[in-house]
C-alpha cells in the first residue's frame, strides 16, 4: 500500500511539473564575445511558439521582452503549426506577437520547417504562407528567405559606424524540408550553404555574421560557412530533460540529441539554441520549461 501511495504521489508530482513546463517560460541569458564589434548588443531569440499564447495575446511574453529592452528580436521560425485544427491553420498568435514586437524593436525572422511546409505544399495550404509573410512584412518584420541584411541600430552615430558597432549582418536560412526528415540526417555537402546564401567575402566576411537557421543539426556547416553566431530552435529542448543527460529526444526521433538547447561553441563561433516556446503533436514537457533566450553580445574590438 505504501509503495502504491509513493507511486501515485510521484505520478502526481510529475504531472504538476509537466503542467508547469507547458504553461510557463523562463528567461535564460547567454553571453558571447567578439572582436568584430565595439560595444555591447542585446538580442532576444524566439522560436517554436507553435501558436501558443502566454496570457491574453501573449501579454506575459511581451511584458518579459519589454523588461529586457533588446536591441533586436531574432525569430528562428515555427511560430505556427502547419496543420489544420477545426478546419483551419492557426497563424494568428504568431502573427500578433511578431507584429506587436515589430512596433517597438527591429525584428528579423527566418522560416522553420512548419513555415516551409506551408510554403512548399501550396496544393494543401493554398496561399497561406504568402499571406502570412506579407502580413509580417507590412508590420515591419524583416523576413529573410536565404537573404541577408545589415542591421541598423537606433541611435548609431557616424563614429560608431566607423568603429564597426553597426557591422552586424543578419542572414535567414531557408532549408529544403528534406533536411528535417525523421531518424536519418541528410548530409549537407560543402556547396549547399554557399549555393543558397552566397559566399562570405570581403566586408561581408569582416562583419559580425548572425545566421538564423531553424535546424541546429548543421552547426558545423553553418560555422564553416562563416556564421559568427547561429541562432536555432526546432528541438524543443529535447522535450524531456534529465540530469547529466540533457534532452531525451529530438523531432527527428533521435535519442539524446547532441544539440538540445543552450550555448555551443566551435572554433570560436557560437550557436544559441532555444528550447522553444510551444509544443505540437506531443504536448509534453518535463523538467524543460519554455524559453525566452537573451543573447548579450560583448564587443571587444580594440580601436585604439
């Protein structure tokens, strides 16, 4: 009887943790350093909302971001789930959140696999993606589809420009859905990223390059292309997190994925991998609350 009671209490406790982790988020802070910039920048990274809302119209999420007062917001995609629920694909929450944020901060976005799915399967989804993209662009969101832009910081002076504080180049990667297939990772040849994004040369390579790339599996390839900082999502933190082991399973149905969440470093280049904000299909998180990622970029360039 005592053993049964203990089992029931453990199950109840785990159920409470799951409920908490699905309905709440934490703010995690990451710091990286670069000799390509002077001064500091603060970025907020959002990913994998999947149509969820924290409070009415995501008020809790917006309040948390406003307290951070970022220089820019980066969005790594999957803000909705490309699946009909009650006869409709619901993009409203993701759209409303990004539109709200774009009214106050520069917002840069690239597609996740769900945006890409809605774009690729036009027979199934019609012009859903085009309407979604245009809605965000009209609101001021910079939607990057294998494109790059230089970030302009409010209040940047001519002196700052000369020192390189505004030499931040942001690229949004759009990968074919075959790079998101289950169980077996598609190899990425050395010519894929240069073919999609172009080669980094001259002043572009000298800039601080941020790559928004939804799938973190290809961090090595992103770094070799020239990304100083890659921001990703997709893995949802591994859904369940265990001490010493980390995330348990990825969307590709890989156990204990190498990249599950947090900060990763390779040859002086960084990846910040968000644990995501929402869920889909399996509405489950354990010891793995949703995440708003705050990235502090410390510029250490010597201009003396």
